[in-house]
């Protein structure tokens, strides 16, 4: 059995063969052509500031951060990447969608415009 500090999100298991070490399953990154990303503008919970939100990424956190870095650099702004989504500061929905499509991603714009 693993250490108690490594047991996240498991309160109690009645399975005597339960292995706490197998709890974290790393999700392999899908190939670029199989990724289906949704690009939208989000203004909620952001104190009136608009951000471009890229959702639906399937893969490892490191690959998500690399894509985020490329998009932020292309737009010349900051942002973040976590929980299978990328946040780019500012309204860059069209520009981000074009960049993603040029890279080979299946990018779909959500929302008006």
C-alpha cells in the first residue's frame, strides 16, 4: 500500500486488492489531428476582463503548457493552462482559431461572431 500522503481523492475502499498507486492514470496526448478544441470568449468570473478560452484538450499537462506557451507568445499576452483548458488574456478568438487550424488542430469557435 502507498503512503497516506499520496492517497488523494480516496476516502475509503472496501476492495482489499485496491492499489492506491494506480489511482493516478496519466492520459496520453491525442495526436494533433484527433484533438477537438473549442475556442470562445469568456467574461464570467473575471472581474469584467475578457479572455479567450480554449477547451477540450486531451493529453498530458506538459503538452498543454507547450501549446499554451505558443498561443500566448503568438498573441503577445499572458494566460494560463490547467484542467484541459487554456486561458489567453484578451479577445483573440479568431486569431487563436486560425493558429490552431494552421497547426493541424480541429478548432471550433463557440459563441457569437
